[in-house]
């Protein structure tokens, strides 16, 4: 990763853990962080755990990147930091955000969990901010591990020390579970037992989400906010979907991560090819630029996403990485500043179907056979208070 980015890189057990370390290093408690409302709710809780106030940004409706021009000037002047999302690998406008942060004297953080192969402004995503975080569970498929990248090479030892202080001891049982997980998942897929596995998880009390968003639990959350900055206080929220997020990595994990990273360039090539194919369909937004990015997921826009998700599930294609409703609608003013122009985020969250480019041909076949209609494109959703869709279909 140092070779890819040309920056100091620190291994961390997860992207969310690395982001917490970065926020604590640069931001004093009580600061405000501009972020995207179309994001994993775990990231909202990481920001809160660091003792910071999330501020939801207005977005561009077709890629969910931060709409810089729609952020009010008084909001810019109140910020302590900006956090990008680079959703599904589509880059946020990092060069412009970098210039804004420099003018304000605040740090820029890049969440590059989905964007390990994406570029913006002629540079890799993750090379614009004071710190950036990468997930090795996404493109690399290691199901563990992350990278915290630093612009200042002299900070490596200090950041490693902070990580050591926050890590919890590894467990032999966790290493064993990690080792057998790929084989168990392959057996479930091969035997067609996905539905039975989900039911068993629910009956055993292991399911932590009833839907796309995890339960907010306002009373418990208010107590945790009162204890912040404190990662342990927010553990019930930050650990969701990854209970090992702060666990010291053992040799089995590290061995698999190295092996998976060795295949990364091949995966990125396949992702780029699949992205190009999906981007040529009638459900995709028109692509800017001549070359496709190797997206982690390609957002297709369908009128009835629930029906499309069900049609794909019948083919054995599980649609994940949905972020609906936006974080300000989910969390409310108790714990976040609401977006001044929420319409674009709501439209994206309601209609975006994240398609795996590695399964592009299967997904296109299912959508064609099911008669999935493209969503009407959004109208003027950047004005404050705008919520509705605009008229007219996407062009082919």
C-alpha cells in the first residue's frame, strides 16, 4: 500500500478502527465534521465515538458525492474537519475539498473503503487528505484488515502507538472462526441454504439489523454520547457486522490478507471491465471521462428497487451496501446537523441499486428479464427543502 499511494501506511484491523484513530489524532472533542448522509451508519457512530458532531452535507444525486457549492458558508466556517465517502468507489471532489480545507485550516479525511483503485485529479483516492482509510474486506476480499494512510511520514510511530493502546487482544477462537468462514459460506451457497442461514441467525439472536439501518436505541445512545470520546462506550454500534473491528490480527488473518492483496490488481481489472459494461446500460448515469473506474459497486437507478432486489435474490445475487434512509433522516437532530438540501440524498438512497461489477452480465440479464424500469432522474434537488423526483427518463 505504501507503493500504491506513496504515503506512510499503518495496518489496522478494520477501516472503522483506522478512522477513529485518525479523528482522535486530528480533531479536538466537540468539533464538527462534514460528511455524507448516504453512508454506512457505523461511520456515523465512529464520528460520535470520537467526541465529534456529524454535519450532513448536500450531495450530487447521481454519485452521492459532496456538493461543495450547496454547503452554506456558515457551515464551512463552523467545521473542524471534512470526511469524504467515495461511495461505491465514485470519488468525492477531493482536489476542491482539499483547497477548501486548506483555506479554512482544517484537516481532510478520506474514507476510501470502496475506492482502493479509484483516482481523482490524476492521483489515487486516499492521497489528498491528512489521513485516509482503506478496507481490505472490499476489493481485496480478505474479510478483515484495513490501512490507515498518512500524509505526514513522521506520524507513523505515534499513530502505531495509539493503535496499540486501543487494540484488544486476539483470540484463538476468533482466528479459527476466521479460517473456516470462507468454507462455511461456500457450503451455504453451494447447498442453497442462504435463507435458512439467515433464519437461524435471527433465531439465535445474532442478527443486529432488522433492516438496512441498525436500531438507533436513543436512550443508550444518549448515554454513550455523554461519555465520548470513548470507543468502548460506542462498541454496541461500532462493532455491528464486524465484532473483530479492534481485535489484534493473528497470523491466519495476516496470511490471507497478504495473499488477497497479491491478487488485487487482477480484481481491479475485472472490476473496471464490469463497471464499463454496467455503465453502458439504461439504468446507469452517463459516465464522465473516457476510462471507467474499478468501482466496488456500480449504482444503477431503478424505479422499484425492492422488486429489483427480489429479482436478483431469486438468481442468488444478494444486494448489500444499501444506505437508506440518509443518516439525517435516520438519526435526527439529536446527534447530527441536518443537510440543508436533503432531496438528492433521499433520491439516491431510494433508487440506487449497487451492482457488483464482477457479476455484471448476470445482473443485466436479471434486470432485463424482470422488466426493471430506470428511475426518473432527479430534478432540482440541491435547493433547501427539495424532496421530490424530477420528470423524464434516463437516456440510453
